[in-house]
C-alpha cells in the first residue's frame, strides 16, 4: 500500500508541475492578456508586470516540481504559498465580474474560487509538505 501511495503522490506532483509550467508559459505568451484581466486594480504594479512575474514564478515552481524531487517538500510549500498569494486575484475576478478564461458567469467564477484551496492541498499532499502520519 505504501508503494501505491508513493506512486500516486509522485504522479500527482508531476501533474502539478506540468500544470504550473504550462500556466507559466501561458502567462508569458498567448494567454498573457487574459491573465492581465485577473490582476486586481488595487495591485500597485502594472498588470503586465504582475503577469510576467507570476508566470516566471509558475515556470520556476513547475520546473522544480518536475526536475528536483529531492527538494519537493520545500517546493511544495512554496507552491502552496504561491496559490494562496494569488487567491485575491480570483476573488477580484468574482467581485468585479471580470470574464477571462471562459469564466463569464458568477457560477463559473465561484467554481474557480473553490478550486484554489484544492490547488493548495494538491501542492502539499503531492509533495508530503505536511505529513499526516
């Protein structure tokens, strides 16, 4: 059973790393404008700067999750922190009714809000950043 759990965590960590890497590349390329729509107006930097910086962080975290399993605990904690820090952007998108990435209804934006804690849990579970046993 331990081996199955370890395999599931490894596959989950690699999937999360791939997701972060893909999202980060999107920040830096074709999806840049949509990501800018999610940056709250109260952030004291240009929306483009925030998108480029967060994209760079996502590329780094995704690459680290894929390529440095020996550092998975630290990277998992950093990924969970990152997902927590960007949550206000999701709240802002909901509050301002901003449409981006097909999130064009309150229902879709609410589902997106609920997904953010899942990303945090995914990061800590897949990297064993918080041990339960």
